[in-house]
């Protein structure tokens, strides 16, 4: 196996210096332990035994996570949930468990680089369905169906989507599940932005009724806690759960006990943090929409959920991003996510977004 560096990590390293603001960041509002834990909860962490934890993850943590899904999957439970180090480990473990050399994986392009690039690490081929701006970035089922061959193994989706902000409807997902079922395909649902439902549109995909579907989610995005490496995968497919847990015994073995403790506290109070962070995203999106409307050389499809949006500039991108970087504002070009042309990604999770925008006004 050979692993190439993910494009956007190389991009960050190539920058001459750090900018004060990064308005492309894909995470929710940054928090410290002091922001999310009480003094007593922080003090209690000092007496946690720093031993190995369980491979599948702490039972009470999985119980708290399951509460995010209890309404839509009442028949499932913590047995179907496995804790991993972020969705990064989740996607890796899923693909390592299902892919063999020569397999094909179908997914949308542009996308988070791991979705398109990981399959090649296992000798598989990624086949992209190109999302188009004039179609509001919405793919059709027919476009996915057209990519299916005898070698197809899985379809991967990410809704709300990185980088476009596109949201797949449940009607569309139901049709996709039917297509997967007809061809015996796995369905990998990367749901890292699904709790960023700032307008209450009901953007959480429901896919686990299909026994070859698996979802992945994490504390990094809506909760704004990428430094707490706690993510999870959930599937009713017991063979897949077993394989993912077995793989974990060879790499991370378990989560950090401190991370699991923080995650427990956060998830037992999930609703409040989700609402707080979604309000920030909502306000930033409105602010940015006004910024776009005031500039006839910018255009976008304002996202209805998630944390991200993709913007087109009629001014040449490289010079524009350079000009903004000089004003201490970093913006990531669309090329890092597999889209050519003068597009850039914007992330709405940060509290300092208005100040960043003021710098480039
Ligand atoms: C769509 C998507 N999936 C997965 C990840 C991986 O993040 P993490 O490992 O923090 O879950 C990211 C990070 O930006 C992402 O945007």
C-alpha cells in the first residue's frame, strides 16, 4: 500500500506563514476545556485511570451517541456503534474492510479528498460523478447508476456536502438505497455535517435501514472539537462492525481515556452545544450572503445546512486569494477538493468570521 499526502495538508505547509483568519475552516466554533466542562468536571479528569479502554468504545459514550439517532433508528443500539479516532479513521477502516484490488467506488466530485483518494490505497478505483453549479450541485440518481459496473463495490455520499454545501433529500437517498440494493453495493454515508442543521430543515440522512449501509460522524465539525479525536461509525451489518473493530485492535486499539471522558460530557449535553454552534453558522451564512450579493463578480448557492459553501469568482482566483492572504485571511481554492475553475470554499463555523470578513471588505 502506498499513501499519498492529502492535497490540503500539503497546501497548508506550502504557505509562507499562518494567516490570522481561516475562512475556509470546516469546523464549528473553537472551544477549550474551560468552555465545555465545569471546574468540577475538569478536576474529576485528574483521577481517571489512564489504562487501555475497550476497542468498541466506552459503553456510556456509545449510549450518549446513540441518543443522536434513537428517533430515526429505534431498532438499533450501542452494539451497532463503534468509536474511532475521527471520521478519518472511520473512512479508512470502512474502506479497508470492504475494498479489494480492482474494486470500484462511486462518489461525487468535488469532495473531501479522502473519499476520492483512499480507494486507490487499497487497489480500488474511484469513479466520480461531477457535481455541477448550474444544477445547484445536486447529482441525479441516473448519474450514479451510469457509473455502475460489475466491479462496483460501494457508493460513498457526504450530505451536507464538503465543499459545496449541497444537501441530498431523503427521497433521493431512498432511491439511492434501492440502486445499491439492486447491485449489492455498500453505501458509505459520511455525515460529519449532518448535525449542522441550522435552519431545521431535517438534513440528517436516514440510510441504516439498508443492511450494507454504514454512517460515519464525529465531534470535529458541528461540535467544533477536532482536537478530541472521537468519531464513530454505525451499521446494522455485524460482519462489517466486527471487521472494523478487529482492524482497530491492530492500530489505535482504543481511544484516549481523556478524549472519551470529554466526549461523554459533551454528548450528554449535545443539544445545547449543537444549538449554540448552529446559531453561529446561521448568522455567518447570512453575513456572507450579503457579502456575495454586494459583489457582482461572486456567486454561490447559499447552503441550507452544513458548515460549508462553494463560491465562484469571476475575478482570477489566484490573485484574489493572494490579496486576501495579505489581509491575513486564508481561503482554500476549490482545486484542493477536485474542482477546476475559480472556486473557493468558505466555512461558517467560527466566531471570528465577521472580523475576517471585515478585513476583506
Ligand atoms: C467530509 C469529511 N469527512 C471526514 C473528515 C475527517 O475529519 P475527522 O477525522 O475530524 O472526522 C472531514 C474533515 O474535514 C470531512 O470534511
